[in-house]
C-alpha cells in the first residue's frame, strides 16, 4: 500500500548506518558514518522534535556529504536532504513530507527488527573482545534507542509554534523559535535558524530588539543551538545586572 510506512535499518560493509524509509509514495535514505555517534544523535534530534523542545533541527552525514534538515509542521515531519552534484558541486535539495507519528513508529519497528536480528545471529550481547564504546550497537546507541522507543510509544507528538513571526533585516522571513527577555531593560533576544545558510551566516544567529531599538543581529554565529541559547542567557543575565548594554554596543 502506498501510504504504508516502512523502515529498514542496516549497517553496510563500510560500517555506515543506512536508514531507508518508505511512506506515502516517498523513499528517503539517511546515511551516516560513525554510527556509534551519529545514530544516538539522530534519535536525540527526533526526540527533541517529538517532545516540542524545538520545531526544527539538522544533522549531517558525519563524513558523508549530505545534510538533513528536519522541521515539524503540524503533524508532519518535513525533511530536506541537501547533497551536491559531483561535477559542479552545486547544492541539490530533495524535499519530503511524512506523517511524523508513522515515521517515528516505522523507525522504532525497523531498528527493533535489526536489533533482534543481531541477537538471533549471536552478535549481541557483544563479545568481550569487542570495543563496546565504538561499536554500532554500543550501550549509548541502545540506551538512546530505548529512550526514543519508550517516549514515542507512550506520549503524543507535542507540536510547538515559532514564538513570533518577525521580519529580520538580515534573515528575511526566517522565524524566531526561542525567546528570552530582559525585563529590566525591555530588550528581547531571538534565536533564529538560518538552516539553509542562504545568507552565509551560519546555522544559528541571535538578534535583539527593544522599544527604541531596531532589530540587530549579533555578529557571532553558532553551529550549535545550545551555544546560541547559552549566549542569550548570559546576555540577559548581564542586562539584568546592569552590565549588558556595553556588550551590545547600545
């Protein structure tokens, strides 16, 4: 059936993780090197999206030339896969839209079947001579999968919306999805994800604006969302303590 969702999880001869999805007439393949790092990260990102902590995030191929941009829109998971042509190196975008719940349940089933297959072959638990830490079925991989499986089977998708749809002088119509405010100074900080790098600014940028301040984007850019959020928290803290305006140059 066209709308049936399936997922096949496997490790190829090069020890890359291959995750193949089929659903609603679409076929999408995630491919990651270093699976003992990339696969737990993939489960982590999906949980962040499922629980509503963020509504968009991205992951790369960990050495494989591909980027995957994931966005939650209502009950759908939109995936944009970025690769480049071998001859011209021009970016190529492939877009997909899946029912997030069906997508998550298919991944849960696909990894469970792979895990059980490894057990049946006597390949898990891992032999003592195997370096558990860097194995594709390391404790971290299994623990993150079990957390993912438990949460998506026991809780519903928690959708969030951008805090505020605003127009930015540098980021056009990129929405803000995290906001902090200094009540003392009346200055709001917005975290934005320029996830296509259309402006060459980086993954995450922080902007601020106030009653008499036009929106200004900080010059620092961040590859990691947590670093950007920590920067916002520090700036708000300093403003509340009366020391932040100089840092912002206002």
